[in-house]
C-alpha cells in the first residue's frame, strides 16, 4: 500500500522502556539510532509498574537528551512518592534540559490487577500531578487516554470526565492506549471533541511482533481484539517471518484509515525494537532526510 502523493506524512513519536540488562540496553541504543533519522516529534521512556525503574528512566532520558537530537520525554507517575519527591524529580528533569513529561497516575504495585491507593502526601491522580508539574516549571505535558476505557473505570463517561480534568489541569496532548480497531479510536475522538477536549489526541500504535504477547497486553489494558484481526494471525505462531509481514501490513492499514480521518500524529509503542516500526513508517511516508518520497 503506497502513500497517496497528495497526502502529507504524519508526524511520529516513539516509546521505549528501561532495559534490565546490558545486552538489552545495547539493543535499545541500536533501536534509537535506527529511529532517530525519522525525526520523531519526541521519544518517551516509561516507568515500570509501581514506580519501579525510576533511576533507569531518568538515566536513559538524560542520555537521549545529551547524545541525540531527539526531544526526550520522561514518564512520571503518582505511585510511591510524595509531592515533594515528585517535584524534586521534576526540577531535576528541567535542570537537565528535559522539557516534556508524560504524566500518569501509574499502576499499583503488581499491575492493574491490584488496587490503587494514593500515596500518603503524594499526588492522588494524574490531574493532580499535571497541576503540580505546572507549578514546578512550564513543561510540555502529555497524559494518557483510553479509547476503550481504563480497566479500572466504572464507565465510558467517567473515564472521559477524568481525561477532561487532566486536560483542564494543563495537559498539552493525550496519547492513547494501543488499540487494534481504528473505529474504536475514531468513536472515542468524536466523544472527546463533543466533551470539549481540544488538545491533540494521538493514537497509540502497537506493532505486533508476538501475537500471543499482544493478546496478553490487550487483556490487561482493556483493548479489544476484533475477529478480523485475530484471523490475520491464524496459523502463524511458528512462522515469525510471515507474521512480521502480516503485522506490518495490518498496522499500515490501520494507520492509513486513521490518517484518512484527519489524524496527523502517531505514537508507536516500539517494545525497544525498530524493525517493524521503521517499515511501517516508511510505508506511511515517514522517512529519513534525503530518502525518496512515496
């Protein structure tokens, strides 16, 4: 599928997670080097569940900022830290030249299956964290959105109300949880606009390197898997080469449907790998400087 010549390529951003081993760290930096020529709007680095990996997140974000030309964004959560501790971390980011924070409530220790309890003396929820960050420095702030509702939301309306509180508190954009049905995002966008949300809503795209793992991820974060999507991967458990071709084709098709509906920014959950993301971006017209246009 080729990009129509009259259509502008979307801007992109990429998400990484802190590696646990030296080998995994080397792979991450190879991924960053491979993706950097695509000139992403920014790249972000996550926290682990329960606020773990905080120091590794900080280290990687600072290294990206110092050693590359890519604007780096740090994830920051409310979990297991007082307001004073979080404000200190935020000031350290600002002093290091980091101007973009992804502000999240964060998962409870043990993941979404656990019960979230605000840390005594801490920011209770993401909207509170956004307000606090605004007091620390004039950060660019991204927040999370859920096209099919956060797993712990009571209903779609309360989930949307919570998103609006985060925007009203000062968030610059909302990046969505991944989804596999583009219509889920488009319905969500319509509802968000009707609710008065005017900041960019950036779709989160998860290239499927491992279908079984993707199903596991989807189950934990309330992302539905359409029947047609499952059928695309039938019989490919032991065929990684074909699976990768199918994954890229499905992702490009999803992205093109979103672009046709006016989406001009995409956020890729890379899982610290570059191959599929580079291929998808290429097909969408997002290419290194000097590469031939579609």
